[in-house]
C-alpha cells in the first residue's frame, strides 16, 4: 500500500470508481460520518441498532488491540464517506486462540461495486501484519460478522 498524498491509501484491488479514495481514520471528526454510514447500513440490513455519537466516541476513546490510525479504513467518493471498516484482535484465554477480526459498514447504494472486497483484502493484510508480531503459541483465525440480511456480504 502506497501513500498518495499523506492521507490516501492505494488498495491494489480497488474498483475503478471515479472520485474514490481510501484513507485511514484521522480523529474524532470522522465519527459523525462513520455514524451516518452505520445508520444507512442498519436500515438496509434490517438491524435494530441504536448507535449514538456519544457511544461511538466512547468506543473509539477506549479501543483495545486496535490503533484507529492504522486499523480503521475509510472509503470516500467525492469526499463523502461511503464505507468504513475496522480490524482488531482478541485472545481466548482458555485455548490461547487468537482471533483476528474485520468488520465494517457500507452505504447500501455503494454495495456490490467491489468496495467491500477491496476493503476486506486490505483488512486481512493488516491483520496478517498484526499477527506477525504475536507469538505462535496457539491457534489463529480470521473472524468477521454479518447479518442474515446482508445478502451481498454472504455472497
């Protein structure tokens, strides 16, 4: 991944959408856009989420096993946030299994255009980087979550 303008990221598998750019999280000023993406996504996915800006701020203020400046990926088209994803990891104490997690949200009108696949590939590469710094003392797995209504994500 190459830095284009100290803000943009080049994703090898990015679709050719005019005005598309990827970048990492800047700071808390990204949170309202992220909340708008969550809200658009939850309607399309028939999810009963009740996220607030305060809750999202609290989450991003207290992240563990995640550096949002490296582990949050934002997709914008013509400077409007259309999707974001985040990676993290967790250790299951009993089995010493490490789970490397990727999840994200996308406005429904931008789905099925190759954005999600490009973001997932980027996230898996980032998770591999994170995993490379961990001891090899137990099983490891990628993990992600989708709802029953996310037909595109299931495909």
